[in-house]
């Protein structure tokens, strides 16, 4: 626990110093030295703090529950931090990605001109975000939790707004701010109601649900709905996901990697924490689990289809985060269903699958966002239709992206498969539930999962294939700067996580299942079954990793055999590779522009899923004998944003404008308001 | 090594040896329908032998993704095949949930080939890659639906015999093809016959046979798989051809595994082999009597298969 | 004979789903005829030989023949214009099946009254008929929808039949026959007058 506190102190101290530097930079004329110091100090201290934090999380037995109570000056709440398995497993991506993103961000920002950006401020908010996440995941008091949540929600606003010269970026950060605060409103209501009905703000006292024994089912249902709204907004649950595809492309890539890999997990963390409070051991009503499962399935399908429609690489990744959060929510839903129907297998594997997928998602999504950042850095754009052929120019980066893409497309033996395997196993036991509608519900959800993963493979084939393979489509890609290993080495850690998550899957499964049993405890009667299930699934995962490794060896052997065969023929591969043009069916004057683009790649699926993907096609067709230039433009605007939220907010604006009658600018009438309020309050207070 | 493992290894060896025979049978049947003599039955073997002796031509656009694609795809298909119970013998590698691994391994192979196609930078191959990605994504849930039906059958069996400890073992391919499905349909549960039917449709879809794709014409704008592998040559093309034959064997063995009644070991294996060869002939017949579907109709075909599979799934849940 | 019963019921269910997915009128009519034949087989399984003969005559031969005749006389387009997308229709049929299974578990019926799967099959047939009525626009397919729905009701009645009720069922069959006969003639006239049997166009008849 001391180590954990040290990590927090390092981060806080670094935040203070960077704040000073930021103040210095804004009052004095901008200097390169200040900028460089801020960048160096900020990134190194963030990395150091995270490394310490990682040690703190990994130190000691995983199930040790540590509590640290510090003095607190406020009337409500207490400054209590704690580490238990659930906190630990969610802190792993926070610290791990925090470290990688800090180093990578420091490297990518090292040539920033001090006139354009105040790096001190940037690193201050980065550290603040890290601190906020750390405290959120370890707070043991509702008031502290909410405060940290606010800090965690506010800091990204300034981080997203890094390139504030661009109006789109400013818009995106506003969208983020509004979404974060709407979620926070639900959370404040949630904790207020919790406080009122349980009488305490200490999360430790609430744990296990003993405090809520007397609360009626109506209160519990209201609490559940508020929690899903509040935490779902952070996690990007449809239809509250609209901020993700705006914020992630706008933010610098190391920030979007951290947001997508670690911060949105806070939604899942909060939900699991509050479910532990609300569902005092298997009393959760059945509809909670089903609604979460359905919400997760809908989010997953919507996310992956919208991702397929995107042409901006970072927007695509953002929608893919929405999809992955959907999968995790499916897992939580299945876990709740298992709990309420007394099925140890489904309960254990549902929660475990969600946690395992969360861990793996942090690895590959962090890797992919950082790669996208490097692509942006090297070429100046992340629009896939302008790129292509980057594999030749940036071979290392291409390999890293390919690895991440294969992992997130759930291809064995990489990490994405392990999480989905556990989720699928959880839902496979659907036939043991009572009633055909429940059985079919779980099995059809599993079919939905299969569809999602099939679409994910198509999506990432597109993301990698269009961006990195083929010929450079425009000058952006053709004139890409080379990226040396000196800037790319921070990507090694998430890349390693992608491989290790697959090949060491039993290890991570053990961790996640232990956490799941601890965070969502099962009644004693089911414990034996759960332990049995854990042992069996661990054995299965062991076979998966074994076969995965065998498959890798087999693939290597085949490639080697091919090489040998070619050698024997005396036909050096290198010579042919330089000389031959790709066969164009006899057409010799092909240009890179005739290649398939991202929009054309996803066209067959866009036809089938047209209502969800919502492509907007604008075309100017060839007509007449002497035609003009023809054009085709395919975009995929978010319909939920334009169809649901924009009208909603416009209505609110109209309502607020209507209220402006009472704001007329006459001071004496304002004083009358005050008088009326005071009198009214007096009357009310004396009356009761 | 016990007897079962040896027997399985023999079966696997037979599959690896005989797989290239299937395209030969299909072509022979098609030729007979068209009133031609046709290529020799062993043509695929000759092709493979010749391709392995040739050098490769690699376009200047291509990178290692292009060169490595076929090898990775073949390795994935081999691993998937090794998980499948063959000729009634359970796979020694089988474990609970291995059908998920097998399905995703096939996905891995497809992914590698799609990337290899995009790596050539030809719009033609991009077209094939895009279609392959789309249709395989749509075929995935159908495959899962059938597997789910089979798992719920084997779970049923486990529950009735009361070995709840073996829950996870019931989720393996070897348990699914343990003969209970065949016994059940022989006893009058006709809905189980939908499973081999859907497997057969999936065989046509995944192996790019006629109502979905025409394996004989490379150069039409409507093609899928063949367009995708157009630029490969030499050993890489050999690996693709052999991988395609293995995949055909994989799906044919899935279908045959459900159709073969439980018999003594050698008889069952022989019958299974016969059914696989007969299925190849059936593919030839289908290819001869049917026209290719329009591309926009292929999702309908898959949707129909999904509907049949879910009907079977619902009915197995009830009983 | 009773071992055949589950197979027949399964074929009936399959028939229903194919009905929902069928895109041509001719196929629809053939499937209706097949449904009649399946009903006959079902009755034979349950030892109602007399009724089986009548059902075969009316549902298997007469009604489909009548519909076929009407279709030929219409010169209407052979393809059906679905109001509901066909995939959605099949999905709705599936949902109907799950719902009927759920209903079967909830309903309190004498335990041995219905053979297994008969009640859900009957209800699903009913639902599929109604989905056909709602989802297709030509008048002829609506008649077919009613016929299928009636088949469902007939199936529901089968286990309840005692010796006396057979005559009642026969009378009902005759009623349906006459109804369809009249409708067939009516549709023929409608087709001649409007040159279309798209029920969407009947809206112009309102005042």
C-alpha cells in the first residue's frame, strides 16, 4: 500500500511541477527550454509513477484487500483508498497504458514548437487524468469517488482540445464535455439515492449489499437504471456512445489510446462495483442481466457496423472501442443472468470473460491507437482513402499494426481470442436455463457474438489492408516520413501484451476469474461448481495456447519450406520482387487510384446492413457525350447523434430561451426575486 | 499411444492424402454432366507437384504479407482439421470449446489470404477480398448456430447420464460428433437432418462452389475466391490449392460425421470416407444443375440457412 | 404410426417457414397443398381415417386447384410484392414459434391431451398464416394466409375430436371451402375489374 501511495504522490508531485511550468509558460514569453523541460519531466514522471503503480498492484498476493485511510477536511465522505482484486485488475491497464502512452507521447511531442502548444498544461492534465483514474479505481468512499470521477472526466476535455486551432477539435471536446456531464448527473443522482437509502457513503460498508437490505425493489431498480445511465455514458454504451467517435479522432493519439484503453473501462468498473452493492448475493432481478446483455449486444453490433462504415482510421478505432465495450457488457449481463438463475458456470465465465476482454482490449486498442498516431505523424492524415502502401515505407509500424489488428479481430493465438472464447463458453451453457425463451436468448446472443467477431475480422482486414498494403494512393502516403525504432519502441509493451494475452491466456484467465469470484461472489452452494468450471476452462485455454503455439510453429515451418523450395529452384525471391508489376488483367496503365478503397471494401456489407450503417452517398455521375468530372463521396454520419441528440438539445435550448423572460436586465426586479425567495424559504421552513 | 490415437492419426493421414482428390471428383462429375471426358481424377495432385517445382513471381507492390499469407492460411486450416473427429474417432487434441477455436482458425486463414490479396494493390483482388470478407462474416453466425444445436444435444446427453463434471468435455467437437445426433435422427427426430443440410450449404459458401462462386472462372467481375488468389504462383499457389482442398475436406467431414451411423470402428470410418467422396460428387451435381446466384442474393441464401439452423436449434431446445 | 408424428409436425413447421420465405405465388399455392397433405398424414397417424380423406380432398386438392385456376385466370405478376421484408417475415415466424413454445409451457392443459409439439406447431401455423395476411399485398396470398391460419386452428382442434366432433369438423371444412370458393370468384372479378389484385389499391374504394 505504501508503494501505491508513492505512485500517487509521484504523479501528484509531477502534476504540481508541470502546473508551475505551465503557469510560467503562459506568463513569460514561450521558450524552447521550458517546453522541453515540461515534456521531459511530464512524460518521465508519468511513466515513473505508473511503473511504481504497476509494482504496487502486482506486489503482494492478488486477493489481499488493503485499506488506507487518510485525514479528510470535508464534512461528508472520507479519504479512504483501497486495493482489492477488482481495483487491481482495472488498475493494470491504467498504469500499463499510462506508462506506454506517456513515453510515446513524450517522444511524439518532442519537436513541438513552444509557440503553438503549452506542453506544461498538456502534461499537467495528462497527470491529472491518470490521478483521477487511479483514485476512481481505488476509492472506497462515494464522495471521494465522485470527486475523482469529475477530475477524470474534466481532464480529457483539455487533453482532447490540444489542437485547439481546429474548430472540429473544439467541437469534439465540447461534445465530450456535455456527454461526460450528463453521465455525471446520473451518477450524482445514483450516489445521492444510495446515500439516502443506505445511510452511509463508505463503499466498503456498502459492499455485499447488506446495507440495502431494507430498500424496496423500486429503489433498487431506480439505482440500477441510474448506474447503467451514468456508467454507460462513460463506457460508450449505445445510444450514449456519441462522444467517443468525436473525441478520439480529435485527441492526440497517446491521449486517445489512454482514453480508449483505460478510461472508458471506468464505466465497466463502476458498474461492476455498484452491482456488487446492489445485488446482495443473487437477489438481482432477472431483467437486470437480460437488459445488460441486450444493451451490450446492440452496442456491439451497432459499433462494429458503424466502424465498418468509417474511413477515418481513428474514428474507426473509436467505434471499435464502442463494440468492445458492448462485448464486455454482454459478459456482465450473462454473469448477472447466471447469478440470478443459480448457474455457477454462466455467472463465473460471464464476469470473467468481461474482465479478461477488458484487459486484452487495453493492450490491442492502445497499440492500435498509438500506431494510428504514428501514421498521422508520418503522413499527416489518417483518412484511409488517402493512404496505402505504408507497409513498405514503415515496415516496423506496419508489423505492429498487423499484430494489433489480428489480435482485435479475435484471431487465435493472439489475445483477443481468449476473452471471446470465455464469453462464448459462458453463453454456451444457455440450454441449462429454464424455459425455451431464456435458452434461445442466450444462444442467439452467442450467435450475435459470432457475427460481431466475423465482422471484426472484415473490419480489421480493411483497416490494415487499405492503410498499409497496396500502393500509396496519394502523396500523403507516398511521401511518408520513415519512423525509426527510436520512436516506436514504446509500442513494444502493448504488442507484447497482445501476444502474451494469447499464449499465456490460462494465467490471465486465472487472474480474471479470481477477481470475478471476488467481485461478484456466488452463494456457497455454487462455489464448488464455479471452482470446477474454472479448472475446466483453464484447461481448455491451456489447450488453446498450446495449439496456438503449435500453429505458429507450423506456419513458420511452412514458410521455411517455401523458402527452401524457392532456393532449390535457384530463383532468388528478391530479384523477382523488384521487377514485376501486379497483373492488371492486361491493362498496363493502372494507377494506384484504381485500387479498392475503404468505402468500396465495405460496400457488400453496407448493402446488407444498410439501415444500421447509414451510409450517405453523394455522387455526380457521368452523363452526356462529353462528361464532366464524376465524383462519388461516401460518408457515414452518426444517425443517433443527428437524429436523437441534436433535436433533443435543440429542444432544451428552446426551452431555456423561453425561460429568458425572467432574465430581463432590470436590477430592481432581480432584488425582488431575492426577497421573494427568502420569504418563500422562510414560509416553507416554518411551515414544516 | 493408445489404439484410439493411432486410429485417429491414420484417419488424419488419410484426410491429408486424399483431400486433393475431392476437387478431382467434383470436376469429373461436372465434366460427365457436360458430356465431356474431363480432367484426370488425380489432376490436383499433378498440379500440386508441378507448382511446388516452380519459382514464384511476386509483384513489386507486394510485401511480406503477400508471401506469408498462404503459409499462415494453410497452417491454420491444418490446425482446424486436427481438431475435428475424423471417421468416428475423437481427436486427441480435442478440448471443451474447440469448435470455437476451429471456427476462428478458419477465420485466421481467411484473414491472411484477404490481406495477401489487398497487398497486391490490384483493384481486381481488392474486389475478391472485399467479397470474401463480407460473405465469410455472414457465414460465421450460421456455422455457430449449427454448432450450438449440436452442443445442446451433447449437453443433454451429459445431463441425462448425470456426469455434470464433464460439462466442458461436452462442448468439444468430438463429443458433438459422438453419434448421438445420428442416433436421434434415426429415431425419428427429423429436424436434426437440417444440420448436415446447413453444413452442406456452408460447404458451398466457404469453399466458393457454384451457387455462390464459380471456381472455374478467374476473370469475371462476379468472382470471389479465385480472384483473390490470382497473383499467387509457385509453392504459394500450391499451398492455397492444398489448403482449399483441406477446407473442403473439413466441411465434408462435418457433414459426413452427422450422417454416419455408429458402427464398429473400421466400418464407420469406411462409411464416413464413402460419404465424403459422395458429397464431393454431390457438389459436382449441384454445380452442374444450378446457376450461380446473383451476388446480392447470397446473403439471402445464408439467411435461409440461418433460419433452418435456428429452427433446428429451437426444436432441439424443446425436446 | 406415432413415431412418424414428430416428423410430420417438424415438416409442418418447416413448411410454414418456407411459406413465409416464398417469393412466388405458384410456390405458395404448392406449399399450401403440401400442408394439406401433411395434415392428412397427421390425421392418419392419429387414426382419423375418414376425416383424413376429406382433408386430403379439400385442403390437398380442391382448394389449391381452385387457387391455381384463379391465378392462371388473373394474368397477374407471378412474384409477390411483400409489404414486410421476407427476412423479417421469417424472423417473425421464428418469434411466433418461440412464443408458442413459451405459451405451451405456461398454459394449463390436461397433460396427455396434446402429443408433444402439436400445440406449438398449431399456434405457429396460425401465426404464420396471419403474418402472410399482414405481410403480403396480393389478395390471393391473403386468401392463402387465411387458409394457413385455418389449418392452424384445425390442428388445435385435432386432439379435441371425439367421434361426434368429426362431423363438426367436416362441416367447418366445408364452410372454409365455400368461403374460399366465393373469395376465389370474387378475386377473379376484382382482377378483371381493377387489372390488379394488389390490396393496396383497394384504398381507392373508400368514400
